[in-house]
C-alpha cells in the first residue's frame, strides 16, 4: 500500500492538487492513512507545506526541487 499511496500522492501533486482535502478526496483513502503518507513525503523533502496566501489558516502542499526529479514515474501511471 505504501508505494502505491506515495505514487498516487505524487501524481496528484503533478496534476496540481495542493490542499489536504483535495488530495484525500481524489485518492479515496482513509484520512489517517493519507495523513501519514503526506507527512512522510514532507519529512523526506519531496513535498513542502506552506501557508496558502489566498486562504488564511490553510496549508498547501507543493513539490520541492526534489519532487520533479521523481515525477516521471508517477506520470507514467496516469494513463
């Protein structure tokens, strides 16, 4: 489940998902499972959390400079 979840989160980031709820809805997995994997990707420096300037109190999740190096693989699964 872990690798598949990671790929699905990465694919979501590549196609422009930025907010927790949007990721979770598109993935259709339990919030607790998603939150764990999202935190791991942030801890590993693949995604970064930052305050959303347009929505006070919201965080957006974006690919870091490391993220694009890993995106060709998730893109191949988008088909």
